[in-house]
């Protein structure tokens, strides 16, 4: 599918499957789409968690998560976070978000022992879970660029993968729309995130090169995949004053774009980068 073509997008709101299934069962039945075509996005009202949480606020790991001896303790994550803190580069809000999100919950059990090392790890389909330092770098740069705002506002996350970066981003944003083009990874992220019950995160099955028209405009756009050139539609979906951070070019450079007007942008080079390539179409 070409980058300019439209692709169907599927939303998932949290809390997820049981609530979604229940809501769908009560919703009026829409006519089926033509054979060979997927239906468009469908909005479903979902029940609110019993203990409402402040949108965008730091939240500790859910008690619903499965226990893994030694890997799900605050102390193990704190060791990872303390190493990042020692660099002196990262906003404390970002470090707290990394402390809140149990990274081992997002990797294969066979790799759980490596979850709190600053490594990228495979998640299948030639994709990886990003290094904690890489997630922190993008969020830190976005927060500083949008200062003195309390959080990132409404964020578009390109490339959900296993859902880890989206979960961390949700701790420092008001709302997060996370787009994934690989159906199996979209489903993996949905399963990984179910127990965390992140109320301000929406997962979307769609072509990330097209952004997310349903949620636009965004205060910040963060890409977890590298493009040779920046898709114009991303810039179009950014609010004036907003920031976009993405790895661009060959060799890759992590760039920060600030939108000054509808047609003008400031560009800042952050650092060299090594991300998986950005691709179009659904698989």
C-alpha cells in the first residue's frame, strides 16, 4: 500500500478487551463492510475503572500484573533508572515514568533477565523494544521543547511495537494515540497493556506514515521508526507551537522539529540514531 493511500484504523481504548467486548455486544449492529474490505474506526463507550486516576499522572505498576520473582520489584527498576539519572540529562518526570512502567512485562519471558539493561530487545517481526535511554531521550527533549507546560498534551506515537514506549509516554502526556501497522504487534501491545489499565492511551491499527487524522492535531509527535524523509502529513497534523521528534535520513539523525507556523519549522539535531525503518501499509 502506498504512503498516500488511506488505510483503515482500529481504535482500542483502555480498560480493554472485556469492557470492549461487552460494549460491542450492546451496540447497534452496523451493516457489514463490502467483502474484502475492513470497516472504519468505531467508537464505543467503555466503563470507567473503579479507581479513577488523574490523566497523565504518574502511576505505579498495576497489582494485576503477573509476579516474576526479582524482576517486578521497584528496586530492580530503580537500579536502571538511577543509572540514567546519573547522566544528569533527563527530566525527573521522565525518570519517574520509567520507574512506573514494568519493562519486563513487555518482553518475551526468555529475555526478562535483560529487561532492565539499557538494551534494545527483539519482539518479533524484525522489530525491537527500544532502549530505555532512547525512550527517555525523546520524551525529555519534547518536554524541554514544550516547557513550561506540565506535560506533553496530546501525543501521536508512531510505531506501537510491544507497547512499552506508549505506556511510558502516557505517564507524561494528557492523551496518547499510538499507531501500529503490524496487526500481530498491535494485538501484542493490547495484551501487554491490558493489566496496566492506562486510561489516557489509545491503540490504533493503521499506517503510521499517514499519522492519525482522527486524533489530529497533536501537541507532540514521536516516531519509533526511521524515515529517509519526514512525511509531510506528520507536520500537517502538528499544532503550531508543537514539536515532532523522529529519526531521519541515512545515516540516521534524531531530529526535533518545532512548528512555528503552518509552513515554517525550526529543526534541531539531537544525536545520531539507529532505529528500525519506517514502512507503509498494513500487514
